[in-house]
């Protein structure tokens, strides 16, 4: 990634839903492929920020550049380069889909839809599923999987699309600790392989030690930078609007809020 | 000679029923999976209203039905692509308003009641070769469009949010699907009637959803169930001298109820549990 083409750049962005501002004057730049995590309380605008980066909601003010492309001018080009992992809770759990249908969707959306899938496309999907350690579930119905397995399959779908940038919306929510660890390690490997990762989460604890940049968001950017500088009780308390504690045990750090959502 | 004529009538009726049921199962699978079953009913209602208004104003009823159904299909697709939540209200309003319009048109003269009845239940035994050719053309065009756009239709049905976020123009598929349903219902209404046309769109696909674990599975099972409904309903109607469309519709409804009771997705055995007085649905 060339340094003159930032991975993501928001410049004084306001986003509004029905005249209520969901994001206010959001400004930040991520230059190189990095593991960026956005945390904040419910209603902080975290999902809105991802949707704005994909051009799915239009800002009422400001400019968004993703992978060097002005999102407002060419949102479809951005979407075809980005991998997206939605909140698992928002998926329709009654939809009839096999695991392979879900993963192949990532490959399919990257080629003309009238062209047939080739053996190579199937191999790409199989490899993506293997990377999340679930290759034996290829023919299983998606809805038969546990929450953690479903989340890993959704990440495999995004991987199969070979994105330059991966946006994930609460991928650790409702996921068992083993799957959380597997997901975080995989994302970290992707960053090392040159893919930018931007993740929205409530739960910062499984990520500490892997994150390159941390954004504390509560409609406005409260703080953005290296996590070592932001994991301070005062900064986190300002983000969540209530007391947040930070405990350090050796080199490991734990964040705890009143409702344990920090 | 009479036997020959009767056999020709029966063969034509059977071909028409099978064509209508199989094509509807294909389009209906996407409609039901998208939770647009009400759209099938609403389009059928506006088709009927359009046909009745056209009839009393001395216009070709099929043109009236087509213009009304395409208008509703456009409105629904527009509302759904805007995601402002009015599509359900539009469908509800369309059913009520079109019923009122049809009633008003019919009230203008008593002689129209026979026409109205023929559009409601169709005249599958009286289907002409021209009507079969029209149904065959509509079915072939539908099949080709679905085959060409299959992956887009599938992914925009399974996970529209991610599909759009990763570059699929999901609103295009909204329009394609509702236009296909609109045209198909107009063609089928003349042959099998409005009531059976909307049963065909919804019932086999809804039954199949209870039994299959993939979109391809839903389409295949829906086609098989539509085929069984058509053959069984047709045979029963001939054996007991019952109205063909209504009998096929009832067979399709019975299959749907059975699929609900026996669905493995509902941890199955609901029927068995019911028999053991354990089912407290």
C-alpha cells in the first residue's frame, strides 16, 4: 500500500439518521495495513462508521477515502475491494444455507455473476475455510453451527474474497473464548500478510496485545492512537460516560466497566 | 371421438398445471425466502382488480392486470430498496384497495360475475393451445433469467447486507424478482385463476423451506411438491368431479401443513409430540 493512498481516511465526517447525528466531526487516518479496533458504548456510532466507510450511509458533511478511493464518488469500487463481516446476530438464522454456500459467496461476489464458478474458485473457498480451521464443516448447514463456528465461517467468507481491507462488526460477540482467540490470531496474521483490519467491538480484553491502533468512539472520536497510550482509566471513562477500571498484571492488561462491556 | 377430445383437454390442462406450478415453485422459492409471501398475494389481488377494471372499460383484461401488477412490483421494490419499512404497509394497502376496486368494477353490472369467477378460479380444462404457448414462453423466459442471475438472486436473498457491502447491487434483484412474479401471475391467472396462482407461488416453496437446508434444496423440493400437488389435485378433481384449481390448491395446502408438522427444522416430530400430547405450540 502506497503511503500516498491511506487505507482509510475520515475527514470531519458527520452522519445523521433522521436528523439525529450518529457521528460528529469524525477525523482519523490509518496509513498502512494495521489492526485497528474501534470501541465505544452502545449507540456510539461504531457500526455507522463501518457503513459510512462502505458508502452504505452518506455523510451529511465531510469526506471519506478508503483504499485511495473517494467513497462518495465510487462506493461500488470500494465495496468490491473490501471484505465485510456483519454482526452475526443480524443474520437470519432460518436461511437455508450450507457452510460452502456462505464461503463461496465471498469468491462469487468478486467475479462477474454470469460467469460460472471454476475449480479454482472452489479451492479458494476451501482454503479460506481451512484457514479458520473448519474445513470439515464444508457440507454442514450453517444454522447447525455454534456461534463461534458461524463467526469463523463468516470470516472465511471475507477471506475468500481476498480483500485489501477487512471490516468486521462485533465478530467476538457471543463467541466462546477459544474461538475468540482463534479469530484474533487469524486477523493478526492477516495484518502481517498486508491486509488492513478494522474491527468494531464491545469487548477489548481478547484483543489487547494484538491491536496496532485503538479508537475510542462515542459519536465523536474521543481518542485515537496506540493502545498503550489510550488504555488509561480517565480516557476510557470519558468514552463510556462512567467509571472504567484498568488492571495490569505483568505485561497483560484488563479493562473492566460497570457492565463489563468495555 | 369424444374420448379423444376429452383426452386432449385433459392433456392440455395437465401441461398448463405443471408449467404453472413448476415455474411458480422456482420464483416462489426466492419470494418466500425473502419473506415476501404477502407480495405474491398482493400482486395476485391487483392483477384481479386490473383485469376487472379493464373488462368493464372494454380493454384487454390481461393488459389491465399487467399494468397494475407491474406498478405494484415497482412500488414494492422501490420501498424495499429504500429500507424505510413501508413495503409491508404498501402490500397490505394494495390487497385492500384492489379488492375494493374489483368489487366496484363488478358492481357495475351483474353479467361480470361469471367473468370474475373465471379469473378467480381459472379455467384449466378450457385452456387453449395459445394460452399454453404463452405460459410456456413465460416459463422459459423466467427460467433463463433465473439461471443467468442465479448467484445474485441467491446471495441477495441469503444475506443482502453483506452482499451489498461487498459490491452486489441488491436492489436490481429486488426489481427483477418482483417483475418476474408480476408477469408470471398475470399469465397464470388467466389459466389457473388468481387463487391457485398465489397458492403456487407460496405453498410449495414454504413447504420446501421446512424440509431443505440450501437454496438449491428449497427450489428442488418446491418443484417436486408443486409437481405432486398438480398431479394429485388434478387426479382427485377428475375422479370426484371437483373444480381442478381449487382441488390442487387444497392439496398444496395439505402438503404445507404436513411439512410444518414434520419439519426436521422444528426439531421435527411435532406431529408425534402432538399425538403424545406434548406439543404445546
